[in-house]
C-alpha cells in the first residue's frame, strides 16, 4: 500500500517539476521564472524525501536537510540582483 502511494506521489512531483521547467523556459517575466526556480527547488526536495522513504534510508533525508538550509539565501540574493 505504501509503495503504491509513493509511486503515485513520485509521479505527481515529477510531473510538477516538468511543468515548472516549462514555466522556467516559457515564463513571460523574470518574476515568473524565479518563482518556477523556487518551485523546482521545493519539489526536488520533496522528491529526495520520497526517494528516502522508498529506499528506507536516512541519507536522502540528511541531503534534503542540507540543501534546504543552504540554498534559499542564494535565491533571495539572485532576486535582489535581477530586479
């Protein structure tokens, strides 16, 4: 049961990342593209967590935590420089 739910969630988050890449390329304005990057970042973290749950290991949880703690400050700086 849990594996079925994990497969469905992995498929939906992967589809979300693909749609965000489309918005990143096609986005009409810079704020739309920055929002797409931010959403890709969040969905990628969710995919890491789902992979950790699927493989029943702590490594992906730790990697997701390290990425979550380091990247947001860079995105804020990029937005300030871009506008």
